[in-house]
């Protein structure tokens, strides 16, 4: 049997990776394990960018996005714009298992969740509401005598420092891969905004024959680059997991320069079919990720890829 391995985004990914590895040690399938790991973060009220306790959008609702993918069959499911449901990765899995669809959104996703026994629950905490109020762009200094919210160039301000998706990738003892990506998205985003996290091929892609990849950061930049599918296809073409992640980070840099918005804060992580890992990020992203194997979980810092690199 193969050695199980898990890789997860950000320092809070240590808890996700540890939980997932324990599941894999009990011979659970990779997809079961990574969803269990992601759920630990979804339910942690101290994490401000994923689930319970997240900082809300422009009007203080917490809108969740998530997707899952099975590397053995390429089966996948996703939800976007889902509110008042805590375990959204589990809902995404049921979309995969119970419907002919890949993605359900908004009220349709909520109806589906309720029909399948998920309770309506608030995701707000007193601390998250206070954080939302204290950091809201409308409370910044007035400009030209008008509140910031009424300055046209300021209407769509988001907090690009609060976008830390949890992505968990795992390989089980049967050498099958599974992945999950779940988030509450950018703080202060416009209602209805959807990032990369529920989009198969952007926030997540998993294929036993090539590898698994996930992303975190500013979702719009990840979508433009073809994100995680780009990483997996690079591994399929023979690049290592590390080389594939660096390639994707360079692509984001190049696009950001073309658009005049560099630096774009994005990170990728990857797990190849043999269980080897890789991670890379654009400059100033300070991306850390957790790797769990052989009963040990460690937190590593990803290589930063600068715009000057060719």
C-alpha cells in the first residue's frame, strides 16, 4: 500500500492536514479525508476567511463557495453564493453524488442543501461582525467631503488581504487522489461575486493520472490563468509538482503586468500522482502550507516567484 499524504493551504491548514491524515491512516478514501480536514477549518470561528466567523461581504452577509473532485473518476461538484450553511464542502459533495450537475448557485444551492438535511445556521460571530464593521471601507476617511462609499472609484473596494481559502489535497493508500477547496471569498466583495474556489479547473483540479492542484489568493487572477488545471496539465506533461506551481505563479505575474495591476497575490499547491508535493506564490504573498505524512505534520513556506523571472 502507498504512503498517505496530505497538503493544505495556510497555517490553519495544519489542523486540516492532521485530520485528513488520520482518516487516511484508517484507510478512508482520499475524498472523504480531505473533506473532513476542510470541515475543521470551515467550523473554526477564529479563521476569518473560510466559514464560521468569516468577515462578510459589502453588506455583511457571508457567501460561501466550495468544490470537491475525485481523481479516480473525475467526478466533481460545487456550490457558489451559498449563505447560512456551515458545511458547504459537504454540500458540494452531494451535488457531485446526487445530481447530474457540477455547480449549483445561490438560492438553488440553498434549496438543495435544505432538501438534503443541512440546517440553516448563522455564520456570524460577535467578533466577526465587529471585524467587519471596524474594517469596512465605508468607514475610511471621507474624500472631497463625501463618504468613501459615494466616491465612484471607491465603490468596489475589497480587502485583498483577507482571501485565504482552505484547499486540501490528499492521496490515499490505494494511490487515489482527492481534493477540496472552500472559502467565504474576499471580504467586502460585492454581493453575488464568485471567485475561483467553486470553479473546477480554477480553484481545484484532481486527476489520478497526472496529479492534484489547488489555489488560494485573489480569485479573479486565478481564474484568468486557468489556475489549477494549468498546474495539473504541466505535471501531465512531465514537470514536477514544484515546477508546475512555479509555472502557474509566473503566468499570473505575466498577466498582472499586462493588466497593470502587479503584484497579484496568488498561491498554488500541488500533489503529483506519486505523492510528491510542490508550492509557489507570487511576490509578497507570504504563502505557507501544511504537509502531512508518516504521522507528522509540518508547516512550510512556499517559494516566491518574482515578476522578473522568465
